[in-house]
C-alpha cells in the first residue's frame, strides 16, 4: 500500500470517529458510547476529537507534531478554554491548541514542538464537548512521519503567504505568529495578505484540479477564522477574493466583540484541496495575533 493511500485511509478513519472515548463529563446526562464509531455527525449535540496528522522534523533536529481536529457538529461551534476540558498532557495544558472550534474536519491547525530526543514519549490531547470526552495520542512513531512541505509524488509545495508585500514568507504548518495587530472593540481591523502558489511540478492532472506552474495556473482559496479569543470575531469576507494582478492580494476586515488577546487563523489551499487529499500536503495555515482594547468612550 502506498503512503498516499495509507494516509488517505487514515484520514477517513479519523474523520469517521475511530478515537479513544473516555469517561463522560462529570454531571452531564450524556455518556459516551462504548463504540467510538457511534459518535455520529449531526447538527448539534455530538463530540469533538483531536486529529493527529503526524510528525515531521525541523532543520535543527527538533520535531513538530502536526494536529487538527474533527467537530462532528455541522451547525455548532465551540469555545473551550485551555484547562480541564481542553488540555494537552504532560507539560500542558496549553501547547498552542485552539480554543475556538469550527464545524467539520480542520486540518493541521497547530503544531506542538518537542525535542529531537522525544523518542517513545507521548502527549495526549483531551477535548470535552457536549458531554463527550475524547482523547487522541500524539507520538513520533515512524509510520506517522509526514511531509507537509512537499508532496513526494507531484513535487507540489504549500502556498506562500505574506503579510507585507515584501515581507517574510510563511508556508506549511503554523510554527509562530506570522503577524501582530492592535484593534479596538467594534472597530473593523483591516487584514491584508499576498498569496502565491507554484503548483505541482510532475504528474500534474489537467482536469478539475488545475494545472501546475508550467501551465500558468494554480487555484488558490484563502479563508479566515478565529483560533483563540475571549469574544466573537466577524469577518467582512471570510474568503476574500485574491487579485492575481497584484501578487495575489486579498483583503478582509475583522471586528471583535470583546477586549482581550486573540489569535486568528488564515488558511491557504491549493488544488490539492482540504488536507491535501489525505496526504497532509499541501496547504498553509498561519496564525495572526491581535490585541484588542475596549472601545473608546
């Protein structure tokens, strides 16, 4: 079985709900089923599970654990603060995981950095939602090695994001804040990015998935969402139109409902689509930090 096929089956397996289900939330009338696959997708009332995408090595020898999640509710978003109901152990509970959870499957939304001698150690991410407690294990087993910065089959690479026209580039999984902003409650904050993508280099399909760089066209979709924060965030356009005549410039605004520290996530997908078709390449997630102060009186 090829690594691509195995990765695709693994992604489908996780999305179907094959996870470790532990004790129900104390005091809740709901208890987890003894059969993990019975955690069904529904509009509301179902569970959230962390989704371990795999691990990859940094140039300095350290290791990044790449993690997403699956919210089985199609109409229910969650705000779960870091703590008993949203914890990574040991060494946590805060290892950079989201506190705002969108519906459906979200791929590679954060990374946890561990030392190169992590070896056989493990981390666990536990999420409690709607009375269901789900835990996923994060590890460095060899068969979970992924290549989020290069598709070995097509030589595709993730889209490149910039937050200044001539500023630093960000590509692949998030590793640090790509930009920082200040804002006030109720006042729209302008957010501008420049996005580009080379596309696949070999074994390129010319049908519905677009052409590679040689063909001069590589479709890009940009999406903004809230990752962490004490209030709500409203985007004027969560999927801004990109101006291909201006280096892929895309602009939206974000309006915040409460003061505090926020992290926004901007995701760029190329023709490989969500989750890279299960192969964990090629998309880019970047985090943007925003410090929001109270509205002026």
